[in-house]
């Protein structure tokens, strides 16, 4: 924009810039750093429960599980990789269904919440869901 631009054209350009920033802000916030939220120094956590929801969405999929802990049922959330990575590992939007009993293994949230980042997933009969990363397969 030149210094001789009209106040109207500067206002329109500023409004367009602000609108663009507002549109990308939720995406930037949603795609967070793995190391900030999950603790790789802790032992992997295994959580077994009933699938309540499976979102095969960007930037990360989410699995919601109803898990029995003691005498109560609590909700756990587990984050997956992006759908493009999941597809390369044999996952699809139909890999999990509401009501499926599964075990998810992953890194725990740093804040101690009922939230993990999935490393591997297994059906009730022990069958792996998709293929795990090479680091899991080698063990």
C-alpha cells in the first residue's frame, strides 16, 4: 500500500488482515507441540475402555473412552496423529466404533489429566488397530 492510499483502502486492507488472522488462530492453537502437552519421560500409560466417540479429524484425531476406575466410570481422551499419518498406518474413519472395547497405550498428559497421546491401540482380543510406528514394532 502506498503512503498516498486513501483512508478507506487502508481500512479495508486492515480489516482483511484481521479477518485472516482470526480465521487461522483456532488452527494454530489446536495444533500444539507434542512435548509441551505430553511427558515422554513418564512410563507409557495403558487405558482400557469403551469407545464413546472417535473423531478422525485434523490436526489430530480424538478418541473418547469410558473407563472403569474403581467403582466409577470416568472419561478419558486420547489424541491420535493426523488422519494422513493414520491412513499410512492402516487406520480409517471406521477403525473404531462407538461401543468397541479397546486398549490405548500412550504418553500421559503433563498436567495429570485423563488425556494421553496414542502410541499404539488394540482391540479387546489383543489385535492391533492399524500398524504402530516402527519404534513400537521393534520392541
